[in-house]
C-alpha cells in the first residue's frame, strides 16, 4: 500500500511538473513582428500593449518620408519576439525645415546666447558663523569680504541655483566645454589660499577615510550636491605649498578632492607678489607647487595659476612669461591659464575677446549692491549672461553677433 501511495505521488509530481513547464512554454511562446510602417500611433500603442512590449517612440525629422510614418523598428519584420521585449521605433513628426523652425523657436523662447558672460566666483575662507555674528556688511568676515560666513555661502549657492546657474569646471570653461542644460547658465567656483576651512578634516572613519566638517566649504558643497543632483557641484581650489594646512591629512584631502569632482590648481609656493620678485623666484614659486602636485596627484591637477593679489597686473610684465613656462629643478612646467583677482564676469570662451591667459573673477562679497559685489554683478548679468542651448557641441548665437564668434574649438555654429 505504501509503495502504491509513493507511486501515485511521483506520477502526480511528474504531471504537475509537465503542466508547469507546458504553461511556461505557452507564456513564452514566440511571435513574429509585423510591418509597423503604416500603423497609426494609436494602432502602434495598441499592438505593443496586446503583445506586452515595452514601447519607445523616437521622434525624428525627415524630408524623405511622410509625417507620422514609422521608418525604423528595432524588432525587424518577421523577427521573433517575446513578451516584455523592448520595441523602439522612429516616428517622423516633421520636415527638416520644421526641425529648424522648432529649434529657432526654442532658442528665442529661452533667449539662448552663447556669447554671453560667464561668472567666475572668487572665494577664500568659509567660516562657520552666521551673518549676524560679523561686524561687517552681509556675510563678510573681514572688511574687504575675502572671508565669508557659512550662512552667506549657503545663501550664495541657493541664489545661483534658483537663478538658473549650473556649475562647470574651470578647466572645461577654458577648453570650450560648456555642458549646461537648455536655458541655464554656467558658473564657476574658485577658492584661493588652500585654507583649512575649505576642507576641514575632523578625523578618519573606520575605513581610514577622511571625515569632513559639514560647515566647511566642501561640506556645504557636498550638501548642495545631495540637495540638487542637477547642480553639477564642483570647484577649483588653488593651493600654496602648505596645501590645506593639515599635514596629517593633506595627501588624503588632495586625493579625495580629485576623486569627487573637484580640481586643484597652483597659487604659488608662498603667495608671492609677482611685481616684487625676479625671474628665478618666479620659476621657484610656480614650479615648486607643480612639483608638489606631481608628487601627490600626478596628471590629476589643472595647469592653471590663480595669481596672488592679481599680480602682475599686466601681461607685459617681465615675469608673466615664466608663470606660463616655469623652469624648476630641471623641468619645464607649462601653465595654460591664469586668473586675476578681477571684479566682474568674463567672456564666453567662444568670443573673439576671450583670453584664457588672463581671466577675470568676481569677488564673492557683499557691499550693498555697489563696487562690483555679488548683487551688482548678477544684476549686470541679467542682461548679458551666457544662456545655453543644451548642446556642448554647438555654438548658438544671434545673427547680429555672428561676427563676434571665435571658433577655435571647431564646433558647429548656429546663428538665429
């Protein structure tokens, strides 16, 4: 009797297994794709729904095919497919003239202007204080506003974002790479002097990674990176020989920065005034920092110098050439750009007036809207800011400005 029961159970199991396998085979029964070229949109969607296909419609423009015609399908006619397969089709929605007119309408709607000005913001120290804790205007810690409160810095970042500015790397700006979404404007953040409050390390975690003070500059930038993923948060930090003045952490700091979308540049070894030193000292001041960066983050820093005090104040100065070609310890260190202290935004990299060797910056300070403070500069920018077309491989300008374009980067130029 026991053997009979076991046999019945085994037979039942085999039958059940057969039924399950047969059901799975039915569920996965292949079908063959039909010709979709003459389907309407509604017919296409219904076909995809009935066959459990994941449909993606790519809208394109063409002069060769009628509007509303499907001219490509990812699953070819007669090809077998299963439920939940992906089906992509190209749908003609207009002519090439329609596309051009649509693009022009978009450029007009967003007032695209890729010859507009670009703000390069110059910061130094960020101190964990409220604005009300200072004796000076707004968020200024010192009289001249080179040091700023953490409250003011957070307000600055929020202001830039809400006014449709998106961060880009300084090195990309210099190289003519403006990767900013349609209708938005590029902004660049720089920090001079390598101060500890730029990236204050509070210790190491259990994995040996640095623990960053949430109220230092990097802590606040990382806060905004999480708050606004589309902000493209980045900045360039210009250091002296003391780096970030935290000897036990300096190397970890440098490596962390370049691994997390930040850049390191050269601010001379001892914050030298180029109008007060000779050529040999100039070679030392520039070459010493490059040599130091080479030893910690080789091929990962930017060959850009932030000029201390903005000196020399003219490119004709005798030391200027050695800033760009420093000879130190038997090696030539080449610089591609230099930043002034400046007072206002600079030109688009596509402008005939753009000079990457002597770039202006905006001092990030408060002065009641006067003497080129943040408020004054961004009020000026309301009328002349760079506004992106959303495509880093094109330069879009007004027809009236076509003669002002310098296309050294060999990009497609569109005038509207």
